[in-house]
């Protein structure tokens, strides 16, 4: 999330690339392929009796809530509907729990609000700095 914030504040592409790489690692090693959502531990963490998932948003938002928002944001930045489908799968995985007490899942609700919109996207296209320097 921090890398996406930095990218949106500076438009420095290395922040976006790092966010995409971390997201790919997260999907590879933490995604629950059967029920959706992210585990707290990696699939290569060794002998773990139970792989848990967190969703409660206390003083620190849960990993799944932040991941849901990140997936929606990256899905829109990259024009990749598969990422948005993963975010939707997180929502489906935890919807019954959240429905009982939505006030305990504020970051999740923020991610859901962002996903459902409405939102506006502005595209700013520019010329490469090197090209400008060559011309001037």
C-alpha cells in the first residue's frame, strides 16, 4: 500500500514496479486457492499445523483488507481484471464474518467502497524527460 501511495504521489515508476512485484509474490505464496483470501504465513514456511488468515481491522488494518484495496488499485492501474477478481474473492471469503459486525472491519469496508465506486480515473500522458532534453 505504501508503494502505491508513493507512486501516486510522485509518479516514479520504480515504486509501481516494486508494488507489482510484491503483489505477485503475495499471490504466489500466500493466496488461498480453495477459499480465497491470504494466509498470514507463506506456502514455503515449513511445517505449520494451521495456516491462519486475518481479517479484523484494529489499530492496524488486517493484511487481507489492505490486500483487497491494493488488488483493486493495481487492477485499475494495470487494466487487469484478474486482480480485481482476486479482490472480489477476498470479499466473498470473509463476507459472512463481516456481515455480523461491519464496524470491526473498517479498512475492508473502505476497500469495498473503493471497489464499488463510483470513482473517476484521470490519465495523464506525457513525453519522456529524455526526449524533452534532446529537443531543448
